[in-house]
C-alpha cells in the first residue's frame, strides 16, 4: 500500500425510489438536502428510479430530471446510472455520484431472475495524484441461492478486473443479513468491511425506524479507513427504509 495522503469520503444509501417507509410519502427532495449536508466525495445509491411515467404524472414534487441527476445536481458534477429492473412504467437501478471524473465504467449483470435484476456498477476515477480508484456500487438479491451465485460472480469479476495494487471501495445493499459475505471477501481477496474493521461489527441499517439487520456495507482494499458512521435519528429514520452509511479513508 502506498503512503496514504488524500482524504476520501463515501456514503452509500438505498433510497427506496425516493419514498419513505411503505411508499406513502415521496421524500426525494428531503433525501437530497440531507445528503448535501454531508457532502462526501462519492455517493453510492441503490433503488434509484431512472424513469417512471405514472409517478411523474401523479406526484407534484417528482423532479423533471432523472432521480440520479437530480440528486447530483448541486454537489456532484459527475454521475453514472445503470438500469437493473425494467418494466412498463420505467426502470430503476444503481447510481454513483462523484466529485471526480470517471475514466471508465461498466455495469456487470448479476441477474438470475428476470424482474428482480441485480448488478454491480463499476467506475474508475483518477484521484488528484493521478492514481486509480475503483468504485463498485452493489445491490444483491433477496434470496439465499440467488446471492450465492451473485457473490461468486462478483468475486470472480473483481479478481479478474481490479488489479491488486489499485485501491477499491465497494459498497451498497448486499442483503446479507446472515453475514456470510465478509469472511470470503477478506480471505480470498483481502477486502475488508469498514465498520467491522473499526468497530468489530457490521452496522445495523434496516429497517430505518428500528434497525436490526446489517444489510448495507462498505468494503475496501488498498486504503486506510479512518472513520465510519451510520446516520440514525432525524431526518434519516423518516426518509428511506434504509439508513445511509458513511466511511472516510486516506488514499
């Protein structure tokens, strides 16, 4: 590992397509304001509504821009979006918002079911010193067999496509409430989970009103993690059904 110099911060957040618990209230403007107050270098979003014709007509506060572009508008000049699920009214997927320009990106399909599509959105950025940082925004499936396939595919892709000497941050909604994933990632690829590394346990992030499950994670390799936080209380507990996680690193 090179000597760490540059601070880097990341937030990962499943935004539930902009709705609060039960999809009773559309709260995307409040989510954007709350994320802006944190102002990290990178934001990883899951369940981002890229398009929905019916909701756009029905909801007065529905933004004119796609959700990922609306969220990035004032704070993150660079953004990516990849469709996961496509249906008659629109589509949703993963997004990465960044203060640094992307030099390449791709979406890795991990789907085993037609409608409940899953993927990894991979981006490479060049940091201030010109070195590469790999970003992987992840949303894995709800079912054990589905996740087992996706985890193997994800690990194989990282092994084949991310050089061991280039730092990476991988974060998102892994739906791994039984906590099977972290040991194989560390043992096989040397990838560690930020909360577990600093606090000895994963963060409880779901459901937001009374978090009991550790489904959201921030993994890293080739950086020094200096701090982690799970945002609880107001306004987070009344926004999405997930709580956002934040980690800070030295690059």
